[in-house]
C-alpha cells in the first residue's frame, strides 16, 4: 500500500473529491469528519500526513494541531477559509507545515502533499551521519532526521528541521529571513510563508534546544540582518 493520508473535514464533498484524487495517485486514504475521531484515528493509524480543516463541528483545527504536536511531528497541511496573514501565521505557529485556502483545486492539494512528503522522506546522506555540538549537547542525525538535546530526542516539525540543519551545517554564517525562506522552499517544497513567519519558527526552535531562550547559544540574532548558528561543532564533525 502507499503512504497513509488522513483527511479531516466535515464537508463530505471535499473529502470525497480529495480521496478520489489521492487514491488515483496511489495513496492509502482515511477520512474523519470531526476532531475527536481525527485524534483517535491519528493515534492508531499513524498517518504519514494529515490534511486538516480549521472549521470542525466539535474541536477547532487549531486545537487539534496543538494536541497533535504534543505527541507527533506528522506533517500537517491545513485547509482554511481564512486568507488573512494573521490566520496563516497562527497555523504556522501551531506547527502546520503548509496551508491551502478554500476554495482550492484538488490537484493543488495533491501537489502540496507530494512536496511535503518528498521533503519529509528525503535522505540527506546515503550513510548515517551526525552533527554534534557542545560536547554532544545538541546532536542532529541526518539519516534519521532526528534531533536530540542533552541526550533526549526532541520533536521538531519538518520546517524547523530544515531551518536548523541548514544553519547547523554553516556555523557562523548569517542568514537573512529571505535566505531562510528560500531554504524552506528548496527541493520542490511548497511554502507560501512570510519573512515574519521565520521569527516564529526560530522562537519555537529556541524553546526546544536552548537552556534559556532569552539568552540563546545556538540560534543567535544578528540585529538588522537575520540569524546565525552559534553552536561549537564537536571535533569529529569538523570536516563536515
């Protein structure tokens, strides 16, 4: 069977059309019409990606996204009838990987799903490779795409991982917000974010890998320019 996609929307017409398109492309598709059912199915099915409508009859899509992010880094594509910048940024803050505004083309949704999954499964190196910093305080496994801090695995979203690995590979290099937006969109990954949204992702990363996010050691602000990675690369990684 193909990769598992879960569609969460209380409009049967939308789920039926998207399901038909996705099944045609070889995906295994599951549907849910309310939040409680979606959370239960997400826990048991372990989907590869969730398409999540913001307007549901029992629990808002924002709350579902927040609850999912406490337990999982499953990619989430939000469907929203709201086109305002604040609503979109709020979805990113909560951990969504991309969004589509209604009304939409079913084919566009499928293409965005393909792009998210392609990025999620891309292996950056054919062999296991790790980057470690500050005597293994922060370790990034490039093969498994996992991040650990102080010996504990931490959950990062695909966008957070993309930002972190690009900066970690080039310690000291200053990235503007536009540079980082371009990095997110590499390899066909569709992301119509704003420069301002980068600040939100950086804030979320800092919460996960900094002892004190107000005085960061890894993701440093370069005032008037952007951000740079400040971790000390461990000796065995020095040539990477």
